[in-house]
C-alpha cells in the first residue's frame, strides 16, 4: 500500500512512518519542515506542504492508496483550525486525486465522556480539560469530525485516543466504539491501530477509541 502521512514529523507521525515502512508499505511523509525530517529509508519520500495555507494538495496525494492525518496542535486560548481546515484540504485533494481511504486522529476528550474513571477525573479533570483548557482544541476536532460526516465519498475513520504517552506496553491495544474506557494511549498503539485499519478497511464512517493496557 502507498500511504500519505500528514503530520509526519510529530512524535506520533514519526512512529507511524517507521511502522508503515516496517510493514512493507511505501510512505510519503508530509511536513512543513522537510529538512528537519530525521528518517531516510527506501520506499520513503518527504515533501513539504501546509494544510492550512490554502495551497492545493492534489499532487501530494494523487497516485496513493490511503491517507493518515496525525496533525496536532497544543492547547491555546486562541481559535484552532488545523484539524478542520486540514481535513477539508485533504479531503478535497483526495476527491480530485481519486484516493478514498482516510484515517484521522481526534481525541477521547472531543465529546463529553460517560462516567467511569473516578470522581476526580469525571467531575474535575475532564470538565476542566474539555470546557476550559482545551476548549478551542476540542471545538476544532469536533468541527473536523462533523465535516467528515458530510463526505460519504471518502472512506474515513476517526481515531479517538486517550492521553497520548510515550513507550510501548507490548500488549494488544483496546479498540472500542466512540468513547475510550481507559485514559491513556501509547503513540505506538495509536500508530498500530491506524495501520491496522488502513490495511483491513475496518471502521469506515465510524469513530473508534483506541487505548492501551498498563498503568501510566
């Protein structure tokens, strides 16, 4: 499979690129700073592109089988648009380039979660992150997800991890519909889940929560 990875120079993106190459896929890594990209492998090419600057992305995606977006942003009081604008730019290019398969990363905090993580997290930590500290971040993730529901011609999947952490627990990840029942996800598990869905074609037009075993 030939896979385009947006956000390839981020901590999750680098793992995703390495894992995809290890599985035998060809990868096009998209980053705003290709000179800083640390990987040099066979079946890998690195291109510069910015999903938010309005530049067309069709030539970046045409001829590829699938796209993975691990674009990210930090908490900010200012409006965040990288997820929603990025999704629109990527989808537009995919439609023009006749590429249907897309996996994007959102968050387990994008929508209010059900109870079950303990009083402190359910009543204090989650509302604080969702409604105050991460308000603009999760609003943009919701905008991205809502937009994807309007494009049935793209075989999209939304991944909603828990809090992303480093490390690899070497145990199978847990994948659930919609909302994570665990609080943490290793970046390695998220990369595995993305590749597994790209390869299998699972979870089309669905949001799935991916979390990891172990205590972090």
